[in-house]
C-alpha cells in the first residue's frame, strides 16, 4: 500500500497546486470585478450542472421516452444559457486579464462545443445521441439454443455466454446478433451526430470535432505523442497477441484459429475484444498454478453487493480520504432493478450539490465487479476531493485523467497483498510462476485495451475529419481494429452494422 499512498498524495497535491498558484496577487479593480463575475457565473453553472445530472440520472436509471425528453429539454435550455455566457465573456476582456485564474476560467467557459449550435440543431443532436443510448440500453437478442427466446440482454446474459461458451458457432451468433441489433438501426443517428458535430465545429472555428476534443489535452503535440507511444507498445502487444493466438489454436484447432492473421473477435470473451481476461483458463501460462477463484470465496463468506461497496469505502478511508456520504447509499442504483430498464454500463455521478455523488451499475458479486466497484469509487472520491472548486474546475484536468484515478486505486486493490488483507485469499506472497500468471492476467486486461482504445479514437478522429467516406465507415473501423489490434469480426466483412 506504500506506493499507492504516495500516488494518491501526489494526486491530491496536483489538485491543490494549479488553483493555489494561479490566483495571482493582483487586486486591481478590474480583477476584483472579474472575480465577482466568475463567482456568480460559477454558481449559476453549478446549478445548471446539478439540473443536468439529475435529469440524466433519472433517464439512465429509468429508460423511458418521457425521461429522455425531460433530459434533452434540460440540456437544450442550459445550452442556450452556456452560449449566452460564452458570448458575454468573448465580448469582455477577461481572456486577456492580468490574472491567470481569470484568463483560464474565461478560456474554459468560452469553449462551447455542441452548445454553439442553434436551438433546433442542438435538440436534433441530443435526440440522435439519446436515441443511440436508449437502443444500446434496451437491445435484446435471441438465444442460440432457443431461438424463440429473444430476451437476452448484453449484461448479464450475453456477457455470460461470451465468458463461458467454448462453441465458436454460438459465440459468433451472439456477436453478430448483438451488433446487428445494437449498431445497424443506429446508423442514421450516428450520421446525424457526425453531421451536427461538424456544424458545431465550424461555428466554433475548429477544423473538426476531433480538434475540439484534442484541445482539452492542452498540448499541440498530443496526437503525435499518442502515435509514438502506441508504436512503442506494439512489439509487446504483438507477442501477447501471438501467444494468445497460439493457445486459441491449441484449443479450437487450425480451422477456427489459423496460425497466422487476425483473431476472430468473438473468441476473446468480450463483445469488443477490449479485454481478454474472461478466458484466462484457456491462456494461463502456468496452468499448474491455478488462480484462486475469489468469487467462490466471496460466496462462501456471504458477500453482497452492499459489502463490496462498503469494502471500497473502507479502503478509501484507510488512505485518509472521505467516507461516502449517506446520500450515496440512499440514492445510488447498485444492482439491476427488475421493474424498469436501466443503462447498465457502470458510471459514477457528481450532482454538484451537497456532496451528492452516486453510482449506477448492475453489480454482481465476483472479482470483475470487485475491480469495477473500486474503479467507480475512484471517480466518486475525486468528485468529493474537488467539490470546493468553482464549477468550471470541477472536472479532470484533461479527458483521460479521471479514468486514471480510479484505475490506479483499483489496480492496487486487486493485488494479492490486499486480497489477503481483506481475507479473500490465504497467501499474499506469490511464487515466480504465480506472479507471472498474475501479471499475464493484468496484461490481458490493461495491455489489450490499448489497441482497442487507440483504434476507437483514431476512428472517431478520421470520421470527424471526413477522412473516411460515409460508405467506408464500417469497413474503416475494422481495418483499424485489424491493423492496430490484429482482430476481426467473426462474420467478415460485417457489412450491415457500424
Ligand atoms: Zn471510469
């Protein structure tokens, strides 16, 4: 835990420093006036965020048409107010203020993104996005073994099959069914989304929406560094990929997994092939050193979802951080309700008021969710740590940072040392072979994710920049997944979907 403590301490220091250093010493009348202006506007912004996240949470925890409409109405109303504020700032001289903090707030609040659109276009954009969300949250597919049962949801039913079936035909069935139903009907909405974000970029003076996204990293060299980092990683990833392909061939035979070329994504235990650790039993380098199944131990000890979150809460408190407030326990949705549709994808929410932070996820008791619980609580703890900041600063310093906070914590929580400390395994010291098994498991999750994440961003940049013709949107994506990750759809070419 020592290393973890230092990391967390550094994070806290980093959070404090920028604001503390940027206050400046100026007390001129214009600076005082500007401070007053941003104080008032930040309070208004905080209220708008509060209202937006409340309506977004209502929709995400109860996916109905009425809640979708209510949410996009709030977004549209606030977009107009954000636009007005940005215009006011642009018409002032705040961006040239002698005070660094005022300059930074002014810059942030004048970046409009999609809010630059006119009211009709903005509403159309939100409609396209939320229609995709609704479809994603509610799509079900037919069972491979009983085609008249078409009630299988991604979480938990399809994921359970992807994790446990070893029948390539069944795996390909679920992959194709889910993509056909989640992707294909959304093509028009995606096209509308791309069209309107292009329009917003033009209004904001950006070359594309990709440039709008990338600017938040505040480094003109960001994309080149991203490419260079990925290139550095590739030789290692290729070894991992080659080893997994070899083990898949051993299991399935050369007809299903040839010696050369891409791996069919449906064989990898995850719908997007973004992590492969569900198939650990097929790949373990030293099978004679089996992993202790934490899930069995959790069941034996009577673990509940509530207990997983309590453990997470205690862990953060043991690092000297804040306890989860009572509202977290009362207002979060921690398991899948059976009386309504919810967006099951785990997410952590900040409501910008009275330390109101919540998690929405369809938690189950196993080691995967044990990890996710700590990851999500990382977001929550970060929200609580920066809640004193003005609304404009209540976020990560760049779009990648929030995810890193949760993962730093979650990685240390999954260590043998910690699992022993909380009584889930007996032996916290791993011998060499067990350690390699453990590191291999991490690689199947963390290293394997990188080509996936890289391809998704490169793909979106290419679409936003009009470098891919609309007729090539599907094919272009699979070319990138093939080139960067060495995986391909089980049905190739997968012409219909996105
Ligand atoms: Zn996250």
